[in-house]
């Protein structure tokens, strides 16, 4: 079936308002029209998206999945249309996604000095997205931390960084100079497997309130200095590798390849003769 983006937009409005009347008002259409469009969308998909009662509207399992996918679909479409419009105006632009704590400003300055006609935007990467901005077309270059799925990506190693334990200042281990992984045995760990948080701010707030400890890359801590938290090196934790990444289709000559070359020279530590990109 062909995806009707108008019906998808209508569905998102109902999912967000959980009410047909309020969703119709937000869309500036009549409520009966909205109801007919949603029912037609469900018939096309072959499954119910909403559970309707006289007082409320709830998402089915399929509806929840579609709502999660809708944001990615909208991002893909918006990004593609934006690139088409820029091409029509003769504009050239690169978007660089970066993981929290990793900085690309120096590479951007060096690139724009050499290519003043190419604009560079940045996209802070949410921790759970990993390689998604590249695959969805929201960014052409990523400055990322492993691990992530690098299938279909060209990656260039940049460096490594250590992980540190984030603890509340009241924790019994807070006075130590360093820790080992054995020191953290039995400690409640706030990570993706135990408790998914929506942001680093939320994660550090949970740690500060005594609900657990977190293991984070050292570079992140420089942006999150707090008097109620301490960061201690974990001496036997494996280092985390950082890299630049682009889709393999961007491997040929062009602005993306030029940015990759410039960023590699600028971001890779001096004297670090790493192997060629994958």
C-alpha cells in the first residue's frame, strides 16, 4: 500500500490529543471527517490503531508502534523535502550529528574555512538514537561512540575515552580516588537495561537522588559538573571507541567526503596513526 501522509498526520493528532474533537480542532477539520479518515487508515493497514470509548481514545499495540514510527517518518520526509528545496535554491548544506560530550566545533571551523559556500548544521544525538540520524537522512556525518550497528556505514576511528562511575556525594564509595568494576558489584546501575531514561539530565538526577549509579564516558562529565555528584575513574573498564561515520553511499568525492577528511585530521589526537577507515 502507499502511505498517505495526510492520514498519518491525522492519526498523530488523535494519538497526541487522545480525543477526536480536540484533534479535529487542532487540524482545522470537522470531527466526522477526521473519524472517517482514521477508519479508512485502519482499513488500509488491516489493523485497529485506536480503542474508542464515549470518553476517551487509547492506542492499541499497533497504534503505539505506528506513533513511534511516525516521528521517524516525518523526520525523513521533512529532511528530504528540505534538501530538495535547498538544491532548488542552489544551497549546499551538511548536517553533523554528535553524541553527548563529543565536540565537532573545531572540525566545522576548519571545514568552513576551506569551503565557505557550504553551510554546516549540527544535530545533538539523543543517546538511544546512535546511528539513526544517518540512516534516516537527518544527518550526513556522525561523530559517535561505539557500540552501534555499522552495517552499511563507513567509519573512521578517531580515539578512545575512559568510562567513569557517577555517584552521589553521599555514597560510601564517593571518597575513593578510583574504583574497579568489582567495587560496583551489587550496586543498582542506571542504564538502558535496568531503567531507560529520556535524557542525561534525567539520569544524573536519578543518581543524585540516590537511586543508583551510572557508568558514563569521561567527556560527558565535563558538561555535567554538579556539587551533588562525583565522577570516579573505573580502572578496569574497557575504553570506549569514538569514530566518524557516514553512509557508504557518501564514500565518493563531494562535500561529505571533504568534511570527513577535514574532521579526521582535526579530531584525531596528534600522532595517532590509526588504521584506515572501514
